[in-house]
């Protein structure tokens, strides 16, 4: 898994590439979110455009960090997920907890609004 971290205004954007599943990639995803939680302020945008797989371990990490960010009054959103990831988020009803956007500008507008 490759993760690139950048700032766009007040928002930390994480550009993810690869898979988020049991093992090293889920650990890397978790470690990176932990760093952002503790080192940055403001909202976080997860760019899922290049994520091919998200399994139950990856979903668990996403849910856990969504709760941690909310406890600190910080928003989180996802942008550009593939159709199968959107279907998974809908199936698990995570789409009711985290906003999903088709483009980065709309997502940042929501996060910073």
C-alpha cells in the first residue's frame, strides 16, 4: 500500500493506493491514520480512487478511526471510491456515518464548511 499525505487548506488529504486488508496493509493504514490523528488538526479526506480492495479488517480500522476523529470534533470523508467499495460501504451502512464524494473539491467544501 502507498499513502501520500498532503494539505489542502485546513484538510489533510490521504491519497491511498493498493489494498486495505488483513495484514501489513491494514496495519500501515491504521498507523498512518494514527499519525494524522495525533500530528495534524482539522478534517481528513481519504482519497480512495486507487484502492482496489477493502476487507473487514480495513473496514474495522476505518470505523475505529472515524470514531476517534469524531471524538476530537474532526470530520472525515471519502472521495472517488470505486463502485465495489461504495457497494460495500452501503451494505455495511458505513455510508450513513462517513460522507462519500465523487470529487475532491466538493469533499473539501463539506469538510471545511
